[in-house]
C-alpha cells in the first residue's frame, strides 16, 4: 500500500482524479445493467421460442430435440441431456453439447451410464431389495450419473413432473470449475422442464384420444354389422302376431335372434 503526502499532489490533478473515480463506477454500473438487460432479453426470447415450439409442433420428438439446447442456453451451461423413465428403465432421449473437443466423450459417457442402469433391471428382478439403499429409482439414477460424471463434469438436474409423478430429469452440465448452480439458473431450468412435461402430457393425451376415436369407429362398424345380421322383418304366420326388438346397452351387444 502506498501513502502519499497531501502536498505531493497538486489540486488540479487531485480534482481530475476524483472525477475519474466518480465516473468509472457509474460507467461500470451502466455497462452491467445493459449487460443484464441483454441477458434477460436473450433468456426471454429463448423461452418464448420454446413456448412457440410447444404450440406449433405436432411431433413430440421435434420439440424434445430443442429441450437440451434451450436449457443449456438459458443457464449458460456447456450442454444438456434429457433422460426419461419408462418403469425401471431409462432412455437418453436427447443430448446437446456445444464443446466440440469433448462432445463425443460426454455423449459416450451418458450412453454408457444409461446402458449400465438398464442392465440393473435384470438384477432387480432377481433381487427385489436391490434398491433398498435408495429412496426411489430416480435417486438411484441420479446417484449413478453423478458418480460416473462428477469427476470431470459439474452436473445438475431438475425433475420432469407429470401429474406429480417424476417421469424423467433434465440434466445440465459444464466443465467449467467456476460454474455455479444459482437459484436463477435453477428456476430457468425448471421452466424448460415444466414445458417439456406439458409437451409429453399433451402428446400422451393426443395418443389416448386418437385411440379412443379409433375404438369408437370400430364400435360403430360392429354395431352396423350386428344390425344387418338381424332379420329385417318378422315372418307372417297365420294366427300369430310376432314382434321383435333388439336394443343393446351400448353400441354392440351379445344377443341375437333369427
């Protein structure tokens, strides 16, 4: 630390120095505010694009392709991975990595972990208490991923919840040792995960409705065929009056007369 005597600096230089000291923090603050505004606009534009894709895409896979990219962009991470659960199996649905140097190694690592986890399904069938040390299958998956990747990647994740059931997780990763999982990044990642959950739920609802429509059409055809099998008029028998009616509880029935 340097110590200057009051008389060693003239008043003109002292005044200029004070003006510079006052100006520099203000300028730095303005630049910081402008940078934050640009960052907020970038995030808003990315989330708006994701919302537009959610409304526009009829193909679920097209939307899921964007999910890891979007979550990496809004959280300033190097990449993202979407892993979905199907009972006690996992699937690496989509993965994005902007680091060209390590992309293949990171993707290969995720694929290897998924394969390893799915191999445990066979062991689970033979040993029902295999997951006894874990609170849930999701916890088991997270532990395996962090155990395998934590040595060279900073990995964070957020759940994909559909009707309060965890159907997968959205993973965010970075090789930067200074990368911090802040509350803002966590909330942004959860927004992307929530929109992903909506897309999956909408797709499943659409599939269910189409299946129901197909079943309805099949029942209508079966009902028409059944009606055609019944006699169109009753026979004329001297001394008898004959009437017949067939009314099913639903569209088709199990009764038949001739």
